[in-house]
C-alpha cells in the first residue's frame, strides 16, 4: 500500500512533473483550484488520472511545457476541502490524497481512479470527461454509453450469481429432476448470451465522434428505444429464472415429503 506522505518527491510525481498536462494529469496552483468538475472528469475516464496541487505549468529551455513545484498548504483544512469536493460528486468520487516533498515545498498528489459507478457528475448535474490535456463535456452518445455499461454490469453480475446458485441446486437434485431442469437452464443461459450480444452492439453504435456544441447525436432517440426494448428482455429473463427457481424449490419440497 502506498504511503500518505513523502519527505521528498516520488518517482511517479517526478515523471508527471516532466510532462505537460495531458489525458491523465492536471496541475493546480492551489487547493482552491481543485473543483468537482476535475474529479468527475477523471472518474469518468477509462484510466482515471492525477491532480498535482501546488504545481504550476511552465516552459523549459526547449519551449516544452512541464510542471514546476511552487508548494501549497497541506494541513487538515486543505485535506477536508479536497474530500468535500469528492463527496459532493454524484455518486461520490474515490480519491487518494498524498503529500509529497514535505521536507521542502510540500504539494499534493491526488489520485483519482477510473470510477466503478460511471457516469459521475457534479452536484449541479454537470457531466465531464478528461480529454487530451483538457476537461471536456460528456456528449449525449458517450453519456448514454456509460449508463448502458453500468446497468448491464449490474444486471449480469446479479444474473450470474443467481444461475450459479441454481446450477448447484440442480446438481444436488435427483437425475429425473436434472433431466427436466437442465434444458430450461440452457435456454436461460442462451438468452443471457443474446442480451449480452445486443448490449455490445449498442455500445459500438454509441462510439460516436465528438460533435460541435449545439449538434445532436444521430439516431439517439432510436438508440434509447432500443435500450428500452432491451430492458424488457432483461425483465423477461429475470422472470424466467425466477420461475425455474420456484419450480426447483417445489420439486425439492415434494421430494422431502
């Protein structure tokens, strides 16, 4: 586990300071410069990112941009300010706050991992994502894609746990009951495959290029309708699984009697 305080500068920070601001790093002069928008942008990104606070962006002798440590206060007040910004996001954004260069000019390295509950937004409902050296607005197509990704992951995790338990119960039942229920279980698993394939096709359709402000996403309405139909299929899938589970319970109860 990484320590919270470095008396000097960590290897990672040295590498980040020798680069310009980019997809996975942003420099902030002061703690007050840390905004919820910065946190949700990294949390919505594929690989997350790092904020270096107490660092300015300057040009070296080769006119290349890099980070320069100017330092900042690193007390409890500043830490609580950063945490409050993270907690204000919807859902709250995970952050790891590390103090570096403590013996000289201390600064913060704030690690924001890619979020597990995308999409994230500010308390005011603003959705952002990190681009190449800047924070960009999450366009409707990408936003919808993140919603689909999140909901499909929740469903399939729940579904697979249920089918795993059902499979165990079938194995522990007698051979006659197995002969009756295995075909039903195979149908359910095949439906899972079809739903997953449909989700993948929707995800591919949502990989749209960035649009200019004011432009609309092509076929966004039809994609939303497609997702609604998919939700109906998922509900049917869950009901079918529930019926099989009830049938198994009934058969096992009769067997005991």
